[in-house]
C-alpha cells in the first residue's frame, strides 16, 4: 500500500493517541449505596478488579489488552518511516495470521507475523483502537459458560463512500447518543448475617457495551441489523437525510466484516432489508424481535437465555440473508410476535416469495382471526386465580394445536377445512370475509401448499390488537431481562 503524500507520521500518531484516550472506561465517582454510576473514557490500562473495564472499541481481549496498549505506546515514542517494512502482529491487527512465516521454497509454514509496511501497521492500530467505528461487546452463553468479546463492524466500501460512512457515524454519535449509555447499574451484595452482615457494591459495565450507536440492541446477536436500523433512522433527519440515504444504499450487497480478536465473519444485507432501513422502518422491527415470546419458554429471563440467544441469532440471520432457508429457520422457533413484525413478514412474502399482495393481505386476515380465536379460547379456560403468564401458556397451547392442523394438511382444501373447522369450534365464529381470497387460492392450488402453510402460521403468530392489555402478558422492558454485564 503506497503512502499518500498528504499523510504524515504526526497525523497518524495523533489518531493513535485519540484511540488510547478511549482505551478503557471507569466510574467517575463514588458508587457505594447508589443504584447507578456514570462512567468516563480514560487512557488507563484495563483492570476489572478495580472496575476499569476495557472499552468495547478496543478490539482485543482482556488477556491481550496489555500488549495492544504497550505496542500503541511504543509506536508513539518511536520515530519511523512509513514505507519501511514491518511485521504486523495479531495484537495490532485482530485478524492477522499468527502462522505466516513461509520457507523460500514454500514447503513449510512457521509461526510468524504478517508482513507489511509501517504505514499499514499504524493504520491497523488506529482501526483497532478508534471509538469512531461501530462496535459492541458480544455475549455468548449463560452462567459459568458465558463468554464475551469485543466486536466491530466494518463495511468494504470504496474510499469516497467510506468517508461518508464515517462522517454519518460521527454525526450520529454526536446527535443521537445520550449520556445514559455511559451509565452502569451498581450491584449490592450482603455478606454475613445479623450484626456481621456487610454490604459490598460492584458497578456493572455501562450500557455502551451494548453498542456505541443510538438504540443499541438488547441482544448482541442483533447488533449488525440494529446498526443498519440506526443508520436508517438518520434518513428522517433533515440535516442528514441525504447523506444517510446514500450510505444505507451503499451497504446493499456490500461485504460487511464482523471482526473480533482472532477471527472475522462476513455478511451482506439484502436489497429489501436495505429498503426497510431507508424507509425508517427497520429499527422498530429489530426492537420488536427482542420482545417475541417463545411458546414453550415464556418471557425472557436468566433460565431461558440460551434458547433466546439461538432465536436472536436466527432472527438476525433471516434479516441479513432474507432467503427462504433463513426464513424457515426463523419460523421453526414457535413464538408470538409483536404487531410490528407484520411489515417484515409482508415484505418477505411479497418480494421474496413473489406472492400477490392481495393474497398476502387476505392471509393476514385469516391469521389474525386464528390468533383472536386462541385469545378467546384461552380467556374462557382462564381461572380468576391464574396470572398473565398462565394465560399466555393457555393461548400458546391453542396456537400450537392450530399450527399442528396446518402442518398436517396434505392438500390445500384440507388445510382450510381442518384449520377453519377447528377454530370455528373453539370460538363459535365464522372466518372473516376478507380471508376468502386466500382460502380460494389455497383450495384451488393456485397458491402452493407450502406457501399457504407458511403464510398462515406466520400471520397467526402476530399478537392480536383486540386483546385487552390488562388480560394479556405485558412485556415489561426492564434491564433484568437484558444481557447482563456483571461478573464479566
């Protein structure tokens, strides 16, 4: 890589300094006997025991953070020529190979660092350290098996569009990021009993670990799609709408690298997902996915976090790929969806399955009726003593029975007869007139049986707007259900 004439060592070192200023996060004051504490960026070495945490923008691990810090400091103190040959270690470039030493004859591979120039090495350091890139801390597993690692997202764009990407990200951080992201909860534990009881206070990592961009995901598995949603929200702002639309459009089918220390993944966004983002609709869809409720697990809590982690992964994969296999994987998780998911389902069926919009709308009406039937049937069975969680279990049981009728149908007319008859007996209601087109096309075979099944199952899972809020499970959006950064 050649060095541009207008780039100097001084300029590069200045950017490395800025990265080191944001190397860690630490509490700003006393947190004892408080519910929360504010954090600030600092240039200290991370020491979790002292509540100084490695910032999510430093793409390394707690174990290797010291080496990254040392190499960055050394680079600031050393005079060098940018075109000089250099070895680039994994600490400086997270995806650099560790076994990159080859014999002259190419017969053997030895342990050694990648080769490059000082210019490339220093640029890698800047990218690894800078807070001016989308990043978050990814959490996998639960309990003693839980692991976390810093992740960033870098699109493979040509230089002029990449400048727009960085410009928009900087503008978004300045305009939309709130100081709340630098606040962390404080855990209180009591050791001992009676007079010997002693309170200890431990600050959790601040909310910016969920993501350093507006409206970060409550689940790190949804991080990449949440970032696209955040960019889409900027299209609504008068000052940035043109820039945001240009950036969002440039991300269509563009390779985007999800980089962590030692590995990386590559993904792209489908045209129709990009359109959802451009229209400013993606953010509400992504937020709603977090509040889906798995039929056999109930609401999210610490006991079912693994199951919901899998659901989040497949939801994110569906939104990224937007293909038929990805949709089937998403559908395989039996769950009730918030009403905001309707737009996502319609977009998929109309554009990817190429089903006429009138048929999709008609299927939506029949699916809505089935969900309402399950609601009515569960209401009849619900005892006064049963709480909202028990009500949801009753409703979920009925929805599963209706889905089983759909799955077992061998023909289109059998699908309609079995499902509508079963729902009619449960509710003493007739199917809505608006569902006639879907039923007609399904019975005649004009609509493929598999498509008819998927339409009906997907739309029957959308929570019905007719449900009375006081009688249905209420999604309480508190932090107890979100990814927990304590004890990491």
